[in-house]
C-alpha cells in the first residue's frame, strides 16, 4: 500500500474526507450547468504492481446524455478537499467541451 503524507490517513479516511466536499462541488456544478447527479462513488481497485488505488466515479445526466467521469484519487497528491475541488473542475471542463447534445434517442453513456 502506498503511504500518504502524515495527517491524510489511509485510503478509507482519505476517501471519506474526499467525498464530502466532492459531493457538494458536483451538486453545485449540476445546479450551475443544468445537470442531474445520479451518483458519486469511490471504489478500490488494484494497481499494476498490486498497490491500492481508489477511483471516484460520477454519473450524471447532462445535455440529454448520461455521462460517466472516473478519476483516481488515491494515492493522494493533494489534501482531500483540494483533490475534490480539482475533481469537480476537471469534470466541469470535460462536460463543457466533450458533451454534445444528441438528436434522436441515443442512450449510450459518454465517458469523460
């Protein structure tokens, strides 16, 4: 397992500390940009060398499309609140530049 800087806790503590501000930031993004948050979750996956990696995944409806954004949050490179703000900023940038409204009934999700 990768060690985090002192005071950041382990993967579970860091994930819990990340989710609180991330949920607020993504909900704010949805309100400002007209999206609808379906879910924001984190899951543990094994990295290539067997190390623990935690990925956050947001699923939301935006411009008539179901969008999925997944990004690693562990091992950490920033405090959890800063990482949450970066996560929401990158999500917003991807939504605004990669999601094109579809004509017709295209139900396939957009991977951001």
